[in-house]
């Protein structure tokens, strides 16, 4: 491992948390050899400067605060950040996030009149929006005015 590779990775981590996958990609873009990348990542993880578990917990909280549901966050972590499904599931089990409360806040912000009876077109619009933001139907279905989720299946 070269000190240049190690310095580059530490410089990245000094600004924010990165997943192992993200650091690997950034180092590959800078044309570091695979051996340098492996050695650097091993040393960072040994010193606990890089941890996918810690990254996942921070990312989960940050995205939940931005109004995204568990499905969307899980997909982003797995596909965009390269986090293993076991790590994602473990972080979700340990977190104390109230997804129904987040869903209600998102619903109230985007659709202020969500509590009144909605016609089918508006209900579908609300459902599409909430599902696309990663919420489960049970997180928000009871909040939409006098509707049940059976009407859309």
C-alpha cells in the first residue's frame, strides 16, 4: 500500500462517511491498483475509520429525516452504495425510527388535505407518491380520508 492511496482514502473519509464500495470506486477512478485498494481498505477498517455498518446507520437516519421510507432507503443502500443486505437488515432492526410518523409528516406536507374524502384519482396520486418514496401501504393507508387499501387492487 502506498501512502498516496492511504492519504487519498483518509482525505475522503475526513469529509463524510463512505461505504467500502464508494471508496473502492473512487480509488479505481484515480487508477490505484487493486492491491493498493485492498490494502488501504483493510487498514481503514482495522482502524475503524471506515465501517459499512456505521455508514448504513447514518445514511438510514439521514434519508428518513428527508422523508423517504424504508423500501427506498434499502434499495439505495444496496444498489447505489454497495451495502450487503445483511448489513442493511441489521441496521433496520437496531434503528428506532417511527416510519408511520415519517409517512404522516410526508403526507401532510405534500397533500395538506389528505384527511378529507378523496376521489379515486387523487387517492391514486397519493398512493403512487407515497409508494415511490418507499413507504409500505400500512404506514400511510389509515391516514388517507375514509379509504381502504383494497380499493386499489
